[in-house]
């Protein structure tokens, strides 16, 4: 029997890992040839609850239900644990392996490989948990070749125990409502930047670029979308006296939180996206921008060249000159080859679908189950 950990669905907003978990749950619920079960920790979550979570696309209901009915929820039987296979979309809540076979999705290893980009408390937690749990898993599904290569190279994981499944991009009809409202408004051309204000996202280089090349703000508004984060990056950027005038003139704007509907609308009408991160496990905003035909200026960090492919305008994340060259190239292409440039972006973005992701996950799970003699359709679980 397959058990899927839905702990990420306790988040109020389904973005990032909760969004990936939502797509996993939705996919497996729709399958007629398998009857997976769902759990949090060692507690099984009833299928109707998961169906409601998928329908509502928010974890607020889940958190309330869990608090109200936690005592009534039954632990997974020990025999089912022994003969089951667990799929973890993120980290494992338990301190030890509890299922017969366990598969984990690896998003990135940045906290371990680039500790200078993370707060100390996260480093301690990540290193202890990750290094402790690493030997327990029977297979790893990585969201990029870059993450898989890191896992194999630095942690000596057998490559045959690893697979790659790229996350997808999926816009819904509800996302168009905000977009249609925005398109009724006359606005200036703008450049989008998505990412939390933290050292790894490297947003400070963009502010330095704007200070050194202020004339670009005559043509484009730069919109920074992301939470304040940590490390003082937000304060250094926003309070820099050399950009105060640009902020007052609304040539630089800040949006702290962007839900999926507003994200779609903003991306759909952006001139281009800049994503300067030092290292990424995947880089969903890049795939999302490409999916609506928006070209991307991206660093060469981690997985980003995999995501942007030939449609990307690349730069060295530590070089202002390199960033300037990339931005100038995309501006020229948009001016002289606009349709071709946007079509190339769209074609690259169309490679990332949730159906392809889920099909790959299913292939991995079926392979692990077959090698362990586990039935995914529940026939072997009827005795429990």
C-alpha cells in the first residue's frame, strides 16, 4: 500500500512544497488503479478529508480539523507500516524509518552545501535531520539534475537510487480573474523579481545594478515580490539612501506577498523576469514566467540553466557587468524580435507540466514497490 505524507498541506497558502504536495494528492486521488492512503506523522488521514483539502486548495480547514479530531484519528497499524511504501514530498516528521520502503523528494541541498546563505538555526536543524535521515530512504526523487548530482557527488548516494522529476506549472481559470482586471488598467512596462529577501536570492546585486544604471528606470519599473526574510537584506536594500528617490518616484516597488492569482497577472504582463539567485534546487518562478511567454534573465546558479534552457539570458551572479550584458540582450531582443523571443520562452516553459512530474513519481514508486513485493492497489493490505 502506498502512503503519501500530506503534512505540507497544513500551510494556509499552497505555494512551493505545499503546491507540489497538492498536485501529488490530486493525482493519486484521481487514479482508479490505486487506492493510496494519506498520513501526517504516524496518523492516517481519511480520504474524504484529503479530497476536501484538494478541493479547497488551502490548509486552514485541515489545521482546524486536525486540532478538533486529533484523538479520533487512528495511527497506521504496525503491519501496514511494515508492508507499506511511504512517499515524502519534503522532510520526514518521524525521527526514524517507520515504513518498509520510503521515498523522499529532494528539493535542494543548499542549507548543507552553501551554509553561508542560511541562518545558523536552520543549518543546525537541516544538517542534523538530513544527515541522520539520509541512510533510511530507499529512493530519492530530485527536482533537477543539479540536485541529483549534488546528492550523488557530496553524499555518495548510489545514482541508481535517484531519479529526476521536474515540478510543473499549472494556471487555473480563477487566475485569469485578477489578470483581466489588471489588463483594464494602463500601466508602464515593468520588470519582475520574485524571491524572499535573503542572502541566497542575491537581490542586492539588482539594487547595485540600478544604482549604477539608473537610466533603465526611465523605461521600466522594477517590482520586487517577496517576504522580508532574514539577514538584513530587505532593510539594506529598502533603506539605501541611493535608491530612496527611485522608491519615492515609484520606479522601484515592493510587494510583500503575492498569491497565485496575482502572480499570474503580474507575470503575464511583465516585460521580463530577473532571477539572480546564487543557487537553486529548481526555481519555480523561472518556469512560471517562461510558461506565459515572459523571457528570463537568470544566473548560472544551480539548476537554473536546466529550467531556462536556450530561452534564458544568463549572467554571473557575482558580476554587475555580466548582469548588465544579460539585461541589455533581452531588451534588444524584445525590441527587435519580440514575437520570436516570447515564443522561445513559452516553448521552454511548456516543458514543465504536473502530469509529467506525477507520471515520473508514479514510475519511481511502482519500481520501488515491485522490488519490495508491495502491492500499490491495496490488495495486500486488506488483511490489516
